[in-house]
């Protein structure tokens, strides 16, 4: 049973924008630590961004700092990843992940998450 669902991916030209959404019909995402990760075939999964659930503190990978923004809309039960100034090297499958428990901060280096989405393709190409 899919517990997290990503949407909003697709093909975009370099310099363009996409907004990914992570939703769940099972969980209240406002109660969970949420992370966004990406993976290119043949490479390790990379943490992109995360947001804590107690005070909405965020963290970003150096490669996306200043270009990507993570946010929550608890009323809609969704976590967004706004991706601007996209580059070809941002091409990957993007996953959202959720972890139970109270978190006052988060790190993109965290790898342990109890729940993962199935991923969505983002392709940046002209």
C-alpha cells in the first residue's frame, strides 16, 4: 500500500521551475519529519531537503541551496518542494520520505525514514 505519493514531476528546460508535492491519505504529514531525496541510476540516493515537524526548521543540500524551497501546508496535508533555476544535473527520480517522532531540526544527511514514496521523475533538458 502506497502511503506517500509524489506528484508534479516532468520535463522542464534548464532555468525552469517545477513544484513537487508529497501527499498522504494515511498520515497527517504535519506530524512527521519530511525529507526529499533524489537518485540517479547507478548513484547513491542524495538528500535534497527536509523540514522538521515541531518548528518547521529546514535543511538543504549545498547543490540546491538558494534554488529549492521546502514548505508545508498542513490544512491540505501536503509538503512541497519548489524547484527553481533547474539545471540538467537536477535530473533524477525524486522521493519524499516521512519519519515519526518529534523533531526540532533535520539534516539532509539523515537516511533513516520509516515511510517512502514511490518516486517521481524530474528531467531537466533542452
